[in-house]
C-alpha cells in the first residue's frame, strides 16, 4: 500500500473516530436536556419556578435552557440571556473583592474593622475575616428599623451603616455563627472606603469588565436596563404577585447584583481555573472556617462530590450557583419567582448534569386546609435569627400556600 493511500486511510479513520466522539457527546447533551425538561415540568406547572438553567462541563459550550415567562402580565417568555437579581450569590463577589484589595496590599483579612469603620461599635474587636465568615455577631440589615419603615423599598446606604453601628452584637466576635447580611453590608462599605470608588464601580473595573461579564452589575434604580426581568412571589396555587426589588441601600455588599446564566458560568470558569485570584487567595476563599462556609462561598458534598456553591433568595427572585470541582461542572439556576422549590430543583438538575440516577419529581398537588388548620400558623414565624415571616390566611389558596406572606424580613 502506498504511503499516500495509508495516510488517506489514517485520516479517514481519525475523522470517523472524532465524529463518533462528537456524536456521543451530543447524544449525552440531548439526554441531559430532556431529563432537565422532565425535572422542571411539575415546578413550572405549579408556578414554583420560571427562569433559566445553565450547565457547563469543562471547556464545552454551555447549555442554557429557558422556562416560563419573563413577564407574566405580557406573556413574554424567558430567553437564555435574560438578567436576574442573584441575591446572596453577590456575597461571593464581595469576598473576592476583599481578597483583590488584600493582593493590592491595601488591607488584610485579619485587620480589625476599626481601621476602616472607626464609628462602628466594638469595631476594635471585629476582624474583616469574621465579617466574611459570619462569625462577627453583627446583626442583619433586615432587622433594622430603617428597613421596617419602608419594607426596604427606599433607603440610604450611609444611614443603613450608621444604624448598624449602634446595634448590639448578637454574640461575642469569634464565639458563634449567624448568617448576617449586615456583616456583608459592612464589607461593602470597607471596599468603598479602601478602593475610593463606589461598590459597583469597583466590581465593574476589577471583575466584570476584565472577564467580559457584560450582563452583570450592581443594582441601580436610575435607568431601565434591557433584558432585566421583573420578579414575582407566589401568593396562591398557580398565582404570582409582582414585587418591587429591595432598595440597594440594604443589599449593597450582600445581595445587590444582577446577572445572567452565561455571565455566571463564565465567572465560575474564571474563578476556579485561577484567572481571578492568586493560589493563596483562592485557598482562603474556599477554606472552611466553620459550618462549611468560606469567604462568601459554601463548601460541602453532593452525590459524594465536592461542591463550592452559594444560593440566593431575595424579593421576587431565587438563584443558585454551584461548581463541582472534581468534575469541573458548573450549574446555575436563575428564577424570577422567589420559591424554595429552587432548593429541590438544584439537586435534581445536578444529578442530571453529573449523570447520577435520581427519581423524577412527582406532580405537585396541594391539599385543601380549613381555617382551623391555619390558626396555629398565623402571626410572626421566625426560622432563623433576625428572619421573620408575618403570615395571614389567604382566600382560595391551597395546601402549603394557604398561608400568605404579607411581610418578609429576608434575604440570603
């Protein structure tokens, strides 16, 4: 056989093998997408979820699947590039912002905060690291009188930090753990003080622009932004109520960012492949300082696989961002419905993305309850320090949604 014929044969064989690999890869992607469609269906039907789900494996092109309506009132369906509030996923960006300033030599995470916030009560006893790891004892911003007066719809950041400075700590610094949005509010103030720039501008210059995250920004109420979707809260079975977003005075540093699925997948890839932080800073970010929490990031195992993740819930929105480090798989879930169903969906979607066997969810049906059944639940219900729901009976509502949340002091 001639050399040219052998070369041609080898080329054809290689082409066949490559095309076979691509065909198998595409088949796996199709199966995964169909599985996710089956997972989401009952939550979509019960109005517990609408939004986008994004998955990226290594360097493969991302899969982004939209579901439901961006605008319920106008019957406008979701698109893959829509932009959502991401709630407490914002804390990860705050944590990275602090570490970038440490790399610049402008602060140290073991500094006491009196160096930057001298007017804060007991500031000489609290370190930046304690704010990052929820071990400072600083109370939650959603417990402030200033928040309660307007349900968080209007506010001033300077007034928020000033009121935080006057409140007692919930425990001695370093002697406990309590998830605190207030601590991250103070971290936002420290970033502004040290960098000399507004919080959103700092993140834009140091993170969003360098990484090409064109759909991510700090909340601003000055102008309308294309592709940002309105948020909704469930009020009854298959019913959604439009909500106003919490004023950025209360969410700066702890939950103020908007983003898209593609931007968050891009962020995960850059952060975890070493493009954002030095190796030393990255190790500080993901270390467990207690309760599986690092610097704005949780570490745990799911399906016996290490996960680095954070979720977010804020008025009208729910979000989840996870990175399965051993398999280099990122999963993002963004919804413009604030519902705990996101917690169930993320486990099921992760199973589909990782190729794990998992049962599909059953149709979501709701049993009727009488007024007598509701009686013990009415009033203030606290399920975490400083987090309270005020519940009243709602008419023509079924099952778990028969209790209507009329006021929620909540953001996580």
